[in-house]
């Protein structure tokens, strides 16, 4: 091929620019307008829904703000002053909380000993916070919880270290809510893992027992479990044998939570690829080492959202213990509204209790989201 023919051949593959070079397209900078366009107004349905929700908020938020803050009474005033404020202004009177907060939080616990349940709640809350900090992950977490649990029962029950004894019938409020939910989760989680493994066992007897347990407990509401633990279970005990009502309720809640968590963990186990089991077997690991080192860590990481959702639900469901004669903070708030002097301010009591529930539930939710992001960091691109 001559040089002329080669140039003609190459000219066919030469791209002639259509015009002067253009600037590269600008990337949209993240901002409130761009966020609203992508999340609130990204379609006809979302736009209509956003407008409806915006209208409801516009109508309700100003009144709620006025009632709770601008037109509210925050001083520790008496019942007559609160009634007068309600008649003249109409806003909230948080003096009702100043009057009843001790009863709502601690129930009928002796008035001069209420510092004990307060410290007990601080110990449990501090242990929960420490469990969420990576610096405490490991064996050092065991003594933290041991101190919190032992300290909780020593402070609440007394009878040692010069503390006066307080019967469990006088326990109530926030300490009771934390005890039933937190201790229920601590003891239910290992049981749930064993039941989930049992449901996937190749041994028919173990699998049948686990299936019957899960299906029976999940087939009845928590109220039924508490009722059976409190009223029916003592009928089967030998004469003269009596188990504390609070302990029976705690065991019932543990069994109930474990059944739900077992299904959550089993779902995580089923999501693990079969190759992970085969790889663990190829390494020569036994069954329990396979589960502890290879399979369960992955399954629990996958199951974080439903696990936390179950625990949050159980934390709120502890208010059902009222049916067996135990009083949590919600039941005590309702009892406070029975006081004739403060009966008009029941909304303030329920708002106070709702904020406490929200604080714990929001903390658990935020921690689970952070934990999920942190554990999936290696998968992010």
C-alpha cells in the first residue's frame, strides 16, 4: 500500500470535532434544595404526600409548640396554681411533673430510699452505653455487666451493706421496666441462638422440641404468657413452694423474647451461602467452632436490624405487666392521673413517659444503625 492510499485509509477513521470544546457538566452540589427534590418531590405521589404532611405539620406544630413551651408553666407550683394557669392560659403545667416525677419513676419505693433505684438505673444505663463503645468490646465487658447486675439487685433489694430491705412488691417504675427488658434481652439472646441452631439441627428430637417451643410461644400474645407465668404456673408447684411473682414475669418475658429472636437468628443463618459452611468444614473445624467463628458472626451481622426491632418492641411491651399486678412507668403515670388534685394534667404525665421511652428506643435505634454501618465498612465501595 502506497503512502497516499494509507493516508486515505486513515482519514476514514478521523473524527472531526462538531464545534469548539465544551466544559464538563457540573455536578449538582448536595444541599437542602437538591435533597428535597430527590427525597420529597421526586414524583407525583411523593409530591402530594409531602404537601399533605406539610399542611398537617403547619397546622399542628405551632399549637404544640405553644402548648408545651410558649404557653406552659415550668415552675414547681401547686395544684391550685396549675388549675388557674390552665383556666387562664390553657398551656401545659409542668409543675405536675415536679409533683409526681418521683412516683412515676420509682412507684411506691420508700421515699427516703429513692436514691437507690436512681443509682440502679444509672448503673444499667451506663452498662448499656459501655456495651456500645468499641473500646469495651471483649472480656472487659463481662465485669462491667456483672457489677451493673449485682449492684442493681443489691441497691433495689437491700438487706446487705447496711441497706434496709425493700420487698419486690414495692419495686416499680423505670427500674422495673429496665430490669424486665434489659435482663430479658441478656438472658434471651443465648437461648435464642441455641434454639435457632436447634431448628436447623439434623437430629429429629432436638429439631422437633425447638420447633414446638417457637411455634407455641409465637402463637400466643405476651399477655397470655405473663398470665400463665403469674397465675397458672403456681398451680403446678408443690404445696408450700412459692416463686416470686416478679421472677415468674421475668422468666416469661425471657422465653417470649427468645422465641422471636430465634426466628430472626434463623433467618440470618439461612442467608449465609452454603460455601461458607463447606469452607469451614474444609478447614477442619468442628460444628461449634464453625458456628462460633465463621457462620454466627455473619448471620448476626445480617440480622442486626430485625434483632434491634424485636428488642425495641419488647422494651415497650413491658407495660403489659400491669395485668399481673406489676407497675411500670406507664402504669404509674396512669395512676398519677387518678389523683383528684392533678387529674386534669394527665397529658403531661403521658408526655413525660413518652419522652423516656423515646430516649431509650431512639438510642438503641441509632446505635444499631451505627453498628450496621461500621460492620459493613469493608463492603462499601
